[in-house]
C-alpha cells in the first residue's frame, strides 16, 4: 500500500490485522480496540471512473445526436478483402490488410487444414515448455531465407513482438532513436526497456544525424527504429541513408516492415528491395503475419545470436503460448505464394497508383503517400472524417476514419487500404463518391448545423 494512503499507518495496521485474521494468526502490531480510528469506507471502484471514459461516452452521445453511426467494430458476415458483407449487405472494402488477396486462398486454407488435422488448434504452452512444432520451424526458416538472415523467431502477436524484443534488448544506459510517427508497439517497448527514448522528425535523416551527433556518445548501446511502409501515411524512408547513419554511429538498425512485406519493391520483398539495399545491412527485421501473410503473429529475423537471445529472454516468447500450428502453416503457404506469383504485387501497385491519381485529380489531400497500398485522404477535422465515412458506408463503401487522438486533429483522415483484388471500376467509383460527398460537406455553413437539420 502506498505511503500516500489517506489512512496512513493506521490503515496499514488495520490491513495487517485483517490479513493476519484471515490466516488465523495474531497481527504483528495489535491495534488498540478503542483508540484506533475506523478505516475509511472506500467507495466501490467503477470502470466508468477511468480517465477518458466519460469523454468517450460524450463523443458517442454527440454522434448519436446528429445521426452518425459508429464506424468501428462493425460485424462482417464474410471474408473481408477487396469486398465484404456487413449486416447482409455487400460493400467495397478499403479496411483490409489483405494486400495480395491471399486470405482464403485454396493453398493457404489447405495448409492450415492439414496442420489443424495433425496438431490441433493450439501449441498447448510456450515453445520452451511444450516443445517445437515443425510448422514453427518451417515458417522461421522461410522468413530467414527471405531476408537473407541467419535465423528468425516467430511470436503470437505483432504488437507484442516489438514490445518484447525492444524491452529485452535495451536497458537503462542505452538509447533508442525512433521516427516521430513510429508505431505504438515500438514506443511501448522503448518505455518498458528503461532506455532513453529520442524521436526525430518523420523520415528526416538530418534530424536523426543531429541527434546522433549530440547524444550517441552518452550511451552504451543505441537502437534506431523505423518502419518500412508507414501505415498512417503510406510513405517510406530512405533505407540507404539510415543504414549509413547506423554504421557511422555504431548503432543497431531495426526496420518494422509489417506493411512493407508484399507491398514494397517490384516483387513485394519489402523495404530493402524498394531501396536497393542488401537486407543483411539491417540488424533487425521485424514484421507481422497479419497483413500480406494472411495469418496472425509477428517475427524477428536477424543474426543467430539475436534470435537465440530472444528465445531465452524475451518475455513475449518465453512466457507466451507458441503460435497456433494452423496459423504458422497458413503464413508459410502465403509467403510461398507471394514469391511464386509476383503478378499480385504488380496488380496491387497499379491499383494504388490509380487511386492516388484519381484522388489528386479531384483535388483530395493524400499527404505524402506513395500510392502503393495505403492512401490517406486528409480532412483536418474529426467530425468531418466520421461524417464522410458514414456517408460512404451508406453508399456501400467501407473505409475507416482516423481521428484524434490517434492522429492530431488537423490530420484527421480517411485511410484507404488497397488490395490486388480491387477492380479499377471500384477504385474510380469510390473516389468519385468520396469527392462528391466531400464537396457537399464543404458547401458553406456549420457542419454540425447541417447535420442537425438533415436529422430533423
């Protein structure tokens, strides 16, 4: 109990007496029967008292008042890819990570079903305890071969892979430099590690070099973390420049290529292919299985010593159940298909380029997107983003708003995920609907007043 408790020492003594009584022992420091103050009554805790909960309820009430549906947690009745079905109605879907359309592919399904028949749905315990399954090893060998690394380790969660890897590698006295737009999982891992954390302006090599020059000498180990394809903005870093900096300043470089695999580079091999850099020059390749590879989990590919260390020390591996065997088999099959069918990557790139060109032609703000798989349409207002998403939903188009606090209010947006399976007609019709609805929203007067009038 904290020394800041309102009951002070008396409260601690009362608690000690209560515990002792429950154990059938006398308390170490008896509390006088008459003179001791009675413990203060503590009101029952309520989750509704959590900071931010009332704000969430207020936002929901405001949306209900003006007739906006909740765009989140909608139930899909079918496999969600380029299209989906929600409440029995068909939708063109731009809220799927299935970049190459491999989720549900017959070969992927067959691999998962074969593993299911042999090994069941679970690994039963952590791999340290329950032992290995052939599917885990096959997946890790395939990913290591893909990146040209000595080894690889797969874990059950992409988010946890970043958190547990960074927390295991770094400690007080070390320093972590990361892009200002880096994923939450990297920030969380950095915080848990106890290392000093320094962010640099998005994709700004000069800003990072200034930080390295000023502070690298103050720390033992240094880790630089960037992403392959940034999932909010759809842009990519100059990998060669970051490799040069990490080599000159004696740091490790970690690339979170979760959205890059299957997207970046002519064959979808990731950021290294996009930038023409030998993958071995990157110390740590991180990725997830839930995007192109149509499964669930994360992985780290790199030196054998790195992987051995993580398998013995990373809490997210040592103390977590091993990946489900059907998921490991599905990811391996999807990776093989990606290698064998590069035309999927070509279709994805054409679709992304078409969406970007159509959006710019209509004057939409797509920020710094490269038009590969992620294209934001930046609106600068959360209410406008939610309203526009709702209007498109009513026209059979499913796209999610990204609003404050996920992004700054001035950067609120709709985020479109492309797949290789979208048709040119779906893309053109979507951009036309988007631009027309936005034009109507922008035509004079208060958005709230117009929404209220429409509802009335």
